[in-house]
């Protein structure tokens, strides 16, 4: 935040005797700071980040425009994840056709997962250079092509290659929406939208297998991929008409310009952030923000260097590393359930058909809906209450206590997986307390953790997700190798308790982070990371 703190913020901080560092915000009417207004209505929160005075600034767009943009991008995310991570219920059919064992089948998921993670190292700089809109659209059409390849694959090698390529091009689902949230929504709104994003992301992994299992049982496994071809084509065409460019450059004086380089005019260089409050809720995208191809940002060399090196640098940042582990733990627990559901529920102990196995994913979906309905609003409410008690000064760590109830469900889902799988508990217990609680944890815990990291380092929201997805997907790829080997030697208890140990490390570290997180932020207050927002 060094170099980006406004004069009014600094004056307010001095009046309140507050050490204003990145992640610490003045959220009260002190020293001329005004409450946020949307469409003429006071929201009761200071505008953070400060909008410019331009109606084309995404922060100033009207609520209907923001919802249209968010919904189109969220549907795009859902379709891409659905096409990438829904293959598990089709394992029996793929195994018979290509003569594959369990480990070869799980690698069809594992290879997709690993490419899904590392591709974002390139996608983030591309989105910063060319914009969110063109990259989303181009990669959407590439998803269509890879889904056609999967539908036409005639050998295991061909299908494996198609899965790897699909992971690369579907990786836009993992970072661009997070960038859009940071582009378009204020600090006090991000908890809800991060929760909505994670719900749509993981519901693609929840509902996709239901569709895949039933379609494969009735019409063959290739039919599912043909369906994803149609869905990916529709969602990409939808983006063309409903997703304008959200990347927008605001300088420290409050002047702004659209980063679609077709419009180089600097808007009202003398305007300050207070004037932007009059535009909030009344703006809309400009014609330039709808162009299908944007002129590359003239600073593209800086973006390439920055975006290729920043994920490596921030990987060693304690807050970002913690958030990445909090994303990886719940996601990889869900992946274990996903990889093993077909083998367990399709075994003689339960005797479920592939279509019935697919329906079991409704448990993940219901849990995920509960997670998004509670995590974002709860974390925002907890942070707001703490802010009021702290005389209107908001610390990023105020979100963290909202993790407590969701961690209990997370622990229970591990125990049910370990004991319930080995002792063949009734399927109701496994689906509700295993699958369902896992679905709840996978939307709730990352929502709060990533929102906290973005609060601390908003200029690198995309890179935070790169670190998180790489961590999540590398561990997920490893799972596809060791899950079944560990099961043979140590049973399902060994599998789930190994995952439990990995998952609980960042959970335990949340306690010292709550008390000493501000000290960590203070150590990096002058880091170049906080000046990157001005560059973007």
C-alpha cells in the first residue's frame, strides 16, 4: 500500500493514532473520509479501494452491470470445471474400453489437475497484458476444441494427452474470476463474491460427475464430452455479449484510464477519490471495454517479468503460503472422495451403479451451498463487528475467527472418511458427514482464507490464486499416485489421516496468525508488491 495510501486516509490514521499498513483500513467517517454510496444509498462502509471519477471504472458500474458480468464469468467457471473434473464416475466405462487399472484411471484426473495449476503461471500475465475479456474468450474456444478431442479419443494415450491440454486451457477458471472480483468489488463486498466464486468452482466438480455418471450409463461416456462441447461453446459466446473488460488503471491521484489501450485518454487527472463516490452505482462499461481484442499494454515486458517472478516470491510470504495451504487442504480432501467414490460405492459392499455413484455428488453440492451461504456473509459480519469494537479501524485478521465452525466440519469429514470407509459404514453417514461436510469445508474455508490474503495484498490477487492453485493441484496430482498404494498397505485410515495431517498444519497456524498477522504485514509494508496496483 506504500505509495497508494491517500492523503485523507493518512490524516484519518493520524487522528486515530493508527499504524496504517496494507490490510489495515480506516472504515469510519474521520478526517473527511466518506461512507460508500451505491445508487445514492449509504452502505455504511468507506470505499476501499477508492474509485476514480469515471463512470467507466468497474468499481463505479451499476449493480445490474456488476451482476451481469459476475454471473457470466461464474457460469464460464462452472462449465470449465465441469468439463475438467467430472470424469470419476466414468472410470468403469473407460477402464473397460481402454483396459486400465485404478491407478491409470486416477491419472486421467491427476494429469488434468497438475496442468490446471501450472498453466496459471502464464494465464495471469496474459490477462494483465491483454485483459481479462480476450483471454477468457480465447481460452473458452480452446476448451471447446479440447473437449472435442476428448470425445473423439480412441486410445488411452490420446485421451491422456487431451486431458492434459484441457487442464491447460481450462485454467482460466482458477484465477481470472478472482482478478475480476478485485477489479469490480469493494473490500466489504469481496467476502460474499469470493464465496460465490468458490461455490461455482466446486459445484462444477460436484454436479459435473452427476451428469457424467448418468449420461455415460445411458448414452456412453463420449456423450458427456459432447455435452461439454456445447456448454463450453455457449458460455464462451455468452462472454462475448456480457463480459466487458474489467482491468482498469487508477493512479494515486484518482485519475483513471481504461487499460484497453484503445482508449489512451486520461480521465479527469485532477479528480480525487472523494469525487468517485458520486459515481458509484451509476456507471457502465465504455465501448472500448467491449472490443474483442485489446491492444497489448505498452508495459507488457514489465508484466511478463513481474507475473512470472511474483508467484515465486510470494510463495515464501507467510500469509500467502498459509492461504494456499488452506485452499489445498479442503480441495484435496474432496479430491480423495472423488477419486475413491466409484471404487467404494460400486463395490459389492454397496453395489451402486455408475449413475447412482454420480448422484452421490449431490451431497458435495448441498454442503457447498451451505458453505457459500454462510462463509462470506459470516466473515464479513465478524470483521464488521470487530471493526466497530476497534473504533472503525479494520484489520485484515478480523475475518479469521469465522473459520472456527467450518474447521469442525472439516475435521469430522476426515474422520468419517477414515473410519467409515474401512468399516463400511451406512452410505447415509458417508454421504452426509463425509461428502457433505467436505463440500461445506471446500467452499467455506478457502473463501475466508483467500479473502484474507487478498485483503492484505490486493494488487497481487491473481498471483495469490496462482500460488494456491499450484499448491492445491500439485498435492492433488500426488494424490492420484499414492492414494491407492497407501490404501493397500495401511487401509483407508492411513489415506485419510495422512491428508488430515497435511490439512491441519495451516489450521493450527491460524491461531498465531490472528495475533501476529499484522506484524507480518508490517514487515512487508514497503514491499514492491503494494505498488503493483498502480502499475496494473
